[in-house]
């Protein structure tokens, strides 16, 4: 009998995943990961870990599977929380959920599971795994979108490797969320009607400024409103001599200056804000809301534009450095000057967008057919062939 260790989070998805594994004849062990201790910045009703661990225990008892809690808070602080502080300090926008899967669930947690003699590790993610085998018997593992298009979580797993995928199963990837809740209700699982957790991976919904202020201190600075005409002028298109030169131009972020607009307010720290953000500016008097179009953490200035259509919000092309480039399918990676038509997204739940990958020395451009709003350094871009996620990278 194959042994599977499942990460029981105390939510309905992992609960049903554990049930399905048992039904399929696996020997199942449930582990709850405790990764966060500080409740001072957590909106506690949203994701209290104590309640979650208790629900996970009740589910394990109901299913008749062994259960234990593992404390990974030291690794979580080093690999996720400290990373977040570093990224925000540099004026970038990190995605801790993607890193949490790469560094915690499918690294630290997976190693613990394998030490327990597990053949596989399972999670309650809405995605699927495919296996391709060539004539020499060499297997390649596919990361496929979940069947429920409304809940597909493949983006969060965009940094997984072939080695990690080979040891992973996704029991609910073929199901829709309503079906998962229906199974949980039918089985009388305590998590059947439990709301999905929100916010940061394993922390829950936090007051982000409070969270960041643990290490990034408030610092008063100016909010500048940049007219659309100025932002559009910054994007005046020159003549290009080759494809790489054109992509480099479109990928370059605009550097604004105080004289590009007028001061309309004050903020408490540019590192608390991200491109595309609307809330928290507390500036009125405009016909349409102001959006952050750029932050300058060095000078501590936030540049804003009026309305969702402001040209300062949009960019057609982004760049990923080689050091941050990851292929889930290394056999599909590009050589220099290689191109590949893909579908791509820069954030979870975003509709997939048509794009072309173009490899150059030092990295790769992702050139979208339609300019994208709020491309932010530090975010992950993931690219797909049909419903298979084949690679990803951190936006430079």
C-alpha cells in the first residue's frame, strides 16, 4: 500500500483531498503545518491557526488517519517573512504564496513527509498532474490547470520542479469547488461549510502596514499626481534596429520626477505601496480615483495617475533575469533568440493573456499582445501552453 502524507490545513479542500486518498486505497497521514505565532497583526477572525489545527485534528479523527502538527515557524520566518520585508524595502511587490509553496510546502514539508516514509505528498490545490513518457521510458511531469476554472491554483505552484512534481498528488484537481463542498457535507466533515482562508499563506488576513512596520518604519513623503499626457509622452516610441532593442524599450519602467506632476498629498512610506494600488492614498478632489503608477523608495515618493485607463499603469513587456527564470518543463526551455507563443498571467485569477517569450543573453522577455495593467517588479509571471503551466519567473 502506497503511503501519502497530506498537508491538512483545517480547510475543506485538504479535508476532502484526504478523504479521496483514503477511498483510493492509500495509507494516509495528516500533518498540520504551524508557521506563524504572532497574532498582533492578524485580523484573528479570518485565519486563527488554533481553530484551523483543531479542525484538521477533527477531520483526521473522522477519517481514521494518524495526525500530528509540525512547527515550521523558524523556516517560515527565514524564507518567507524576511523575504517579504526585503522585497518591500526595495520597492518590489513579493508573492509569498508562490514562495510558500516552493520553500515550505514542497521543500521543508516534503522532506519531513519523505522522512516519514511517504511515497507521495498531497495537497488540496485545484490543479492536476500529468505524466508524459518518451520511447526511452523517461517521464516528464506536467503541471495542469484545475478543472474548475474559477478556482484553478496552478499559478501558486509555478515554481515547482520536476523532482517535486514526481512526488506530488492533487486529489481534488478534477473537481469543482461546489462538488468538494458536496462531498464534505455528505461525509459530515466539520469543514464542509468553512469559509476559504484569505490573505497571506499560513498567516491569514493581515493589516499589511502593521505587518510591514515591524521592520519598515513609517517615513513621511510626497504623493505626486502625474497627468496622463506626461505619462504618455514618457512612452514616445523611437525607431528600433532589432527585436531585442524593441522589447528592451517596452520592458523598461518609467522613472518619474517631482516636476512631472503636482504634489497632492502625503504618505507614510513609499515601501508600503504597490503599483496599481488605489486604497490607502487618502487623496480626494479628483473625478476618478487615483492609482499608484510608480513608487520611488529611494526618494520616498509615490507617483499616481487618475483613473484605470491612465497610461502610466500600463506596460506591454516585462523582463525576467536568468537567475529568476524557472522552467517546470526544462525540456521546453528556450535558447538565445528562441521564441515561443504562450498564454501568460502576472497574478492569480487574471485571465490568461496571449504573449510571446523571447530569450536573450541574461534573461527572457515576455511580450504581451495587449498592454498589461500594474506590472510590478517582484511579482511572478507564469506561462502556459493550453492548460499546462510550463514555466515562470520573477519580474525584474
